[in-house]
C-alpha cells in the first residue's frame, strides 16, 4: 500500500462571516498573511437560497494551501502534504488565526472540524480482503458497524 496524497482541512463554522472581498479587508489581511506565501483572490459558492456568492480567499500560487472565508465558515486547506510534519501544518493554522486576531477579526464559532484525508494506492486483492474483513462480513452477519468516525464537542 503506497500513500498517494494526504490533505487536511480545518473548518471554523460561523453564523456570519465578517471578512468579505473589499479593498480595505484584502489589504489588511494580505499585510498579515502575505509572508506565508498566500495571495488574495475570489472564490464562488452557492448561497442558502441558491444564489451565487463570491467570497474572499487567500491561496498559494499552486493552490495547495488556501484560506477561504466562505459565507458560514473559515476553511483552511492544506493539500498534497507529502511528508510534512502535522505539527508544521498546525503551526500554519495557528499563524492564520493569530493574524486574523491581530487584524481585528474575532470570529465567533459554533462548531469546529478537522478533516484529514489519506489516499492510498492499493492492490485490488488487498482492497477486497479489507472490504470483506471489515465491512462485508459484518453486514452479512447483521452486526452494527460504523462507517465513519467523528468526535464533536459543542460549547453552550
């Protein structure tokens, strides 16, 4: 089994994103985050009522690292990590949060999530073996299985 790619996504869900694509905000954040190799840009998303909405984003020239200020979430993505130490990635995320705070943006979050993806190249026989051992035979035996693992904590 060979690892092909690893990526991380850090999400901070907010009721409303105060960071929008306006000249003063773009200048303020670029001054704080430009040293990380991030350049300003615009992204598009579909809003709650189906309308197209533009959001502000910062990304590296190859788009492997990005900070998206979506309507309801701050999304920091670190893609195609290769052999980077996860501590380096967490340090990057902390630098982004600190830069936002120094720029006067204090985001109030109602939920946080961290998504780690690891894509492996496996032989078909190995995949079938794992699929059978961990899923198929349990479904056939009507055993309860969990397809996903999630840890959630909500602050009241």
